[in-house]
């Protein structure tokens, strides 16, 4: 090994080190980049009579500073953080809707009962009666508007779910493309890792994980991707995209589905995924908010509206108006909503469903299922199943379900039952003329206010929650639940943000680029390059000297 070759090996090694250091500096702000270093080793030695003489240095490969455990920790924490942010953005809207108790439903309830009290004090006063109708209209409008607002939030959730699913599919296609590039690169340069491509792939997976929590497994240079529930999204060289579709159970709700098979015409058959099988990220946060906050709040407000309408109507219909006529329903309100599954047999009929006892309502949704022989009712909140009597109405949680007249059903048919979902949006005041207010008790004269007094007492009577809640209590329960969920989410989001910072710092301590460190390395590598060049120069001069001696 002569000095020239020693110098060349040093030049090549120093040059590669400088190139990698420069590459590090150029990517100091590149998201997902892992610092790279040249792995070098001695080129060996040649045995001589004077001993073994070294042959210089050689670069083995370029490796990245990477710790899979730290990377996974960071990705998982960001996935959870994205879910909390997504949930928080939505729950804050409900909190803003219900948090101010000086306006909205709570003061409207108070003013309504104050109006009733005024009529009870002066039953013949037309001004008091007119004021009561105005306050009743205001209360109904407040409940209608709050429900309409939450329905708009629900529609926005549908839109966001569709957008998020499209983004997920895009990431899957990009990950698959990088998979292919990595396989080709490894085939072109066996024994060396395509570090930049690996960084790109892991960054794509990290960004995908902020949309939905996924798991990855590497095999033969490729990674496969599944949801935490086990649904395959990317395997081998094929993407299995998700779909945002209208729920067969509830067409007003968008759900996530996958292609389960193909029909005889080659069309995709899409099967819905359970919301609980999709965790984390923006998608998981949206689904969790809808299930844990939005739906229960709409149902609870509907239960409040039903409690108001039924309790007021029951008393008002016992009274007598100023014309001596029996009282009519003060409020009108919609009944339970029953939706047949889109996959039901075409001849299947729907059950007859009605409210039998408002006080027993739980503010939850149910699914009626038919197995070809028997019917059962599933509580969609608790999962509890109830047997249904096929010969007569069955009352569960204040809801009467009658399947005795149903025909044409087949095994697998189901119906979604929402006892209170539409109540908040359908509440309306039926009394339009002040003289139609039935404030008097029968047989006491039209100017009597006994019924109005009883109506006023409803404000504090436990008409909901199995005798545990007044109308004010029921509304306070809604407000408090939303406030607690908002506070819990905010606290969890702050804690998660700190955890993300800690995990990022730990990951960067191993994989991050330190500019000062790279500058120092460049200086050192430059000196190595100069030294190697000097060896070549010395070798050249020695060769010239030898030629001169021969001459």
C-alpha cells in the first residue's frame, strides 16, 4: 500500500463524511429526518518484514441514528394528542352553546314558569296571558335552535369524516409508493439501507397516525398497515381503502366502511366498521365526540322537551279556558323516530313505538333485532339486551314497543329506535289565542287559576329521571355534563402536549441534527481531507525524487 493509495482512501472517506454532514445540515428542519453518519472501518493491513502496515480507511455504509422505541413513543403520543384536539374542537362548540346561563334555555324555562305564575295570580288578565304565550314561544324556540345547532354540528362531523377518510387513503397510496421505492433501492444496492426513503415512509406513517391510530409490520422491505381494530389498510403491494358512507342503520350519519367483497357485477360490497374499532387521531376524536357527547346531548335535550310538553299538556288538558271549553294540548311534540335498516328485507314492516312514561326515559337510542324467530332490543349505550314479547307491547325505559303486527321480516333485520332524538326540534306551542289558556279548574269558573298554580309547581316537580330530576335539574345535568367533558378534554390535552414535547425531545436527542455539532464535524473532516491530500502530494514528490536519482 503506497502513500498515494493511503491518501486516496482518506480523501474518499473524508469526502463522504463531508457530504453526509452537509446532508444533515440541509435537512436540519426537515420533519421526520434522522441524522446520518458514515460508518467506516480500517481497510486492513499488509504484512511485511517490518510488521503489518495499514492500508488506510474505507466507508462501509451510511447509517441513520434511529431508535424504533422512541419513534413509536412519539407517534403514539401524537396520535392520542390529535384525537384530543379533534374532540376538543367539537366539544368546545357545545360548551359555548350551553355555558352561558344568563341567556338561552335556562332563563327561558324560568321566564316561562314566571309567566304561568302571573296568569295564576290574575287569570282574567289578557296581558298576562299574552305574555305567557310569548314566553312559551321563546322557550320552544330556544330548544328548537339549540337542537338545530347540534344537528348542524352533526352534519359537520359527517363532512369531516368524509374528508379525513379521503386523506387516510391518500397517505396509504403514498406509503405504498415509498414501499416500492425502498424495495427497488435495496435491490439496486444490496447491503445498504435507503435511509432517506425510510425516513420518508416513517414520516408518512406518523402523519397517517395523526388521522387514525394504525399498526405497522415490516416484511421483505415493505410495511403493512392495519387499524388498531385489525382492519388491513395496506398489505403487500395493495391498498385497501376506507370509505365514508351513509350508515345503513341511520342514513343521516356517515360511518367508515371497507370493501369486504365484490358482487356479481364487480361492484364493491362495503361493510361498515364499528366506530369503536377506529381509535386515535382526528378520525377517532370525531367518532368519540359524536358517540360520547353529541348524541347524548341531543337525546337529553329531547327528553327535556318531552318532559316539558307532556307534563304541561297533562295538566292543561284538565283545565278550562276563558270560554269554558276544556283545555287542549299546550305544546305539540314529535314521537319516537324509527328507522329500518337499509339492508332489511323489502317486505319488513316497522314496529309500533310510542312513549308510555316520560319519567322513565333514559335519553338513549336502541336497536330492535330480529333473528328470524325472536325480537330483542339492544341498548346502544350500555349494550344491555331486552327480550321483546311478540304478542303485546313491551315497555322498556318508558318506551312501548309493539311487534305483534309486524310481518315480512327475515333473520338479520333491524330497526333503530330513537325515542327522544327529534323531540327538541319538533317542540311547538299549540295555543295561539290567550283566551285558550286553560288556567281554571273544572267547575270553579273560568276566572279561577287553580290549574295555572299547578302548572307553576311543575318547575320544581321531579318529572324526569325516574322521579329524580325537575326540568331545571334536567337542563343543569346537560350543561354540567358538557362542561365536565370540556374540562376533562382540556386537561388531558395539556398533559398530552407535555408528553409529546418530552417524547420529541427524547427522540431528537438520538435522531435530531445538532447544527453546532455538524459544523465542528465539517471542520474536522476538512482537516482530514487536507491531510489526505498532503499524503498524495508527498507521494508525488517522493516519486519525483526517485525518478531524479535514476536519471
